[in-house]
C-alpha cells in the first residue's frame, strides 16, 4: 500500500493545490452570487462538462489505454506511430469542437432556457462554452502525457493554470460580478493548453508532431475510439442525469435550494478529485497492461485498500466538521446544507467502489455490460428523484438519499460482474479494511449526529484507531521508518 502512496504523492500535491484554489473560488462565488447564483453557475458548468465529453468522444481514455501500450513496447517505429495518433485525433477534436460551439452560440437562447429556465443568463452560457475547444484539445494532450507517464508535467500544468485562473478571478468578479465568474471559467479552460504550448512542448519534441507520420489504418483508429466511446457514453449518461436532477430541484424547490444542494455536491467533488486522479493516472494505465486475471484481482485489491485509506478519513472529517466546512468554503447562508451530508458521504464510498470495480471493463473492451450497468445506474438517478419528491415535497434530503441508493446499486452491479468474469475475491487485508472502515464510519457518524460537539472530539480518536487497524505489521514498520527518516533530516 505504501508503494501506492509514493506513486500518488505528486498527484496529491496537485490535488491539494487545486482543492485549495477551488475552495477559494467557491468562497468567492458564494459571497458574490449567493446560493441562487451558485446554483445557476453550477448548472452551466455541468453542461460544459457534458459538452466536453460529447466533443472529445472519450478519446483521451482510449489514448491512455492504447498509446501507453505502444510507448512501453518501444518498437522500431513507435514514435512515428504515436505522432500519427496525435495528428489524427487533435485535428478531429478541433474540427468537432469549433463546429459544435459555433452552432450552440447561434442557438444559445433555447439552450440557456432549457438549462436554467430563463434566457437571462444567455451571455454567461456563451462565455463559458467558448472555452470548450481549448479544454477539449488539452484533454487529448493530457491523454498522451498520461501514456508517457509524465505525471510531473501534468501536475505542473494543472497547478500553474489553477493558481493563475484564481488570481484572475478576484479582479474579474469585483469589476464584472457574475460575468467575471464566467470569464474566469473561460480562462481556466484556456490556460492549460497555452501553458503546455509555451513551456513544456519542447520536453516532448519527439512527439506532438505533424510530420514523419505512419499511416494508421481504420482498425487502429477504431480501437482507440471504441474505448473512448464506451467511457464517454457512461460519462454522458451521468452528466445528463445530473443536469436533469438539478433541473428538477430548480423547478420543485427553486434556485436557492439548488445552490444549497450544490454546496454539498461541490464539497464531495472537491475531495473526490484525488480518487479520480489516482484512478485515471495510475490505475487505468496499470490495468491496461495486465493480461492475467490473477494479477488483475491482486491489483484491484491493492487499489481498494489504498482508496479506503483515503476516503474513510475524508468523510469522517467532513461530516464531523460539516458546520465549519460549510462556513469556511461557502457562507452562513449555506448552513442548512449540513443535514444533507449523511447520505451524500455514504454515497461517496459506494461511488469510489463502483469507479474501481468498473474501471477494468474499459481497457478490456467489456462494452455491452458497461453500458447496461451505467444505463441502469443513471436511470435510477433520474427515476428515483421524480418518484420520491411526491412523498417528500419540500425536503432536499431526497437528493442525497437518491445519490446514495443509486451508487450502491452501481457498485453492486459492477462487483457481481467482476466476481463472475475475473473470479474476483477479496483478500483478508481487503476484508479487514472494509469491515474496520464500516465500523469507524458508523461510530463517527452516529456520535456526530447525536451532538456535533461529540463528533469534533471523537473524530481524532477514531482516525487514530483507523490508521492503527488498517496497516499490517510490515506496513507499520515501513511507515515508522519513513517518519523517523523524515524527522531525522
């Protein structure tokens, strides 16, 4: 497990910087826009994510899976072949992105009205989607960098872009208010592409070229697209379900309550970023190169323990200090959201498990099962809120409850399929980690639900117990050596 901590240390640094700046941006949004404005911006951002997914066709995932194989093989013509992939796919993305964005700008009024129920935010919609060609193009670059194992470069670009966009945000919001928020989002999309082109392209001068190419046949292109289409189909279904769910909140509860729920969802996404970073930068390339089911089962068990070590302390700290977190990240206006965290954070655990057990299906080309499982999951995200709202008319608790139920079934479906196809079995260490995690979370959530002050004290005792229980003897010895080495410098 300590090996995985070492691998992700650079990603963790990037994620911490991104999380801190993201919290600062959210705080600024909350102060200047309030719950209603935050809800509107979040809905438009969700559409931007959906649009990015439609345009890039999941190609970055396909590139990471396939080009990493080619790069590690070091065949005689591997550089020319990689450049051929680059030349073809970047041209495809640029043509698609500019064409679709121009079309959306022309029909911006009906799209804005469909998303937020008003054309008042039309200019915001246009500014935000104008950054899509840049974010879509950089996602292709990011896919290649992951294939090369260039984690340091990815981290530097991410950190520089995030810090610069946050510095730009403050004067933009002061002078232009909500338009300034949209402009800062546009710059955040533009910066990674610009930074790579100016500062880092020379490091990869052998790659990202448009000459000395080898003709890649349709079958090779289709292999990348197949992986991409599967991953993006799943992502698009999910983003579409989230947009519909938010549209339901706006229509049934109003813009303010939409912002209240968005505050809880935003905190989830913030700390969850390190899990997604680990899965996309380490786990996906790793399992793409594994051919044997036994090795795949071993890798999944190792990843499971590592991710549990991350998520259990995260949800304990957030739930125990939820009142402080909401005021720190947002404002006092958002304090009523503290009652929504219980189901939301439990749902995050199932979300992590579903992401892990579903990831191997992508490089192994299990297309139909993946699409069926994700269709059922997203159908639950759409059907359950409409059904439950009729029973709890004015209770936002419906939406985190739906989130938890849907991700629970998402995990169960992926786990059952994984167990059947690759004969997955939990190791003893994995079973202990899951059981201890469930008990620690149960005690922590119960105490904090009774009295929030109890939770403030109990969380540190529980975290100490968690780290004592979850590491085996060898890992404890290795960890103590590293700690002693650090303090003896």
